[in-house]
C-alpha cells in the first residue's frame, strides 16, 4: 500500500515538473527530486525508500534520498535541507522532523523549487501533502480497541511530539 502511494507521489511530482517545461530538448533531461526523510532506522522508512527508488525507475526520474541519523535530529535535517536547496533540484519532498520548525523550507519556496510534504505535514508552508489521514487512522484504531477491550484503561505510546503525525 505504501509503495503504491509513493509511486503515485513520484508520478505526480514528475508530471508537475514536466508540465510546461521549456523546450523539447529540456524536457528530455532526467529530472531530479530530492527527498529528505526523517531517518532510515525503521521498516517504515526502508519501505518508503524502496517505493521511491522503484517509482523513480518506473517514471524515469532521478531521486536523491537523504536523512538525519534519527527522527529527532531537527538541526541535521535542516542542514540537509539547506544543502538540498543549494543544489537546486527540480523538486523537494520532505517529511519534517519538526512540524513547527522547518523554516529552511521558506528558502525553497523563494527559489521557486516545488516542495511536497510526505508522511508528515508542517503547517508553516502551504505545500501539497502526500500521505495518510492520521486522525482517521487513529479513530479507526480507537474504535477497534474499544470493540476488543470493552472497558479498561489504555496507554498511548507515541513518538516525538514535534511531529504532526504523532500528534494526530
């Protein structure tokens, strides 16, 4: 399911990039999309990476996938994003480590580099979001738990509260 979603995302990015681009010769160049993930230390992110690579191959797009050492390393992710912006890719997809603090993405917007959120939204910039409806998923999980447990106490364990995905 995730692989399919990532393939669709890359297809949308490629379509956006190729629509209305300069001369016929220019459109024959391979477009580069830089993807900045949160980490690469879980099955989830490894699956996202596989889907991105597969979709890039399927749609003839070059994809550079980068990430900090762990999901809470906001400073390292912002440094990576700065380097990505400086490299002037055709598009950037990012899963922000801090939904409130991805200020560096403003530089990409000013440089007219199309940006997309994947997996996690940051409200600071109005970029398209490609991912799940986490509130809906949480609601479905809560209803399923309620049906199974009936009554009792439940503890909710979450990741970083700096990420909208965990809050939702």
